[in-house]
């Protein structure tokens, strides 16, 4: 069945957004959350590393679209930190800075 983002993005983006929200609420540093998911879940990249790889602008574009379609869904809630980084032109690896700096 059709769902916003189909299967992969529908699972992946809320996972990443929850990691961002955990960080925003002070439950862990970006680094600690990334290491926890790599060591604890066996993921090759943590959610912040993956966000920078995908592109924060792409993440925001997806979230904006989902929020517009289903504004009451808590999985689609916005992130002030993500919105701030995108507004500053910090999209991740493609711009040299996102959640992390790349040089």
C-alpha cells in the first residue's frame, strides 16, 4: 500500500528525526547517539552521520512534505535544530558542514 515515503523512508526518516529530538532534549550528544546505534544496533552509520550523508536539506524537504499531508502525526513533527542548520546552508557532507564538519 502507498504511504508517505514508501517503506524505506517511512521507517528511516522518523528514526533519524527521533535521534535529533533526543539530542535537542539533551538526552545525548550527537556523537553518543551515533556510537550507541553503531555499537548497540550494529548500524554502519549513526543517525547524525546518515543525515549528513543524505543531506539535511533533503531531510527537511521530506519532513515538510509529510507535515503538510498529515500535520497531526507526531512522527512528522518539525525540528528547530534541523530547520536552523538548513537555514544556515549547512546541509551535511555536500556543503562541508551539517551536524558534523567535513574538510
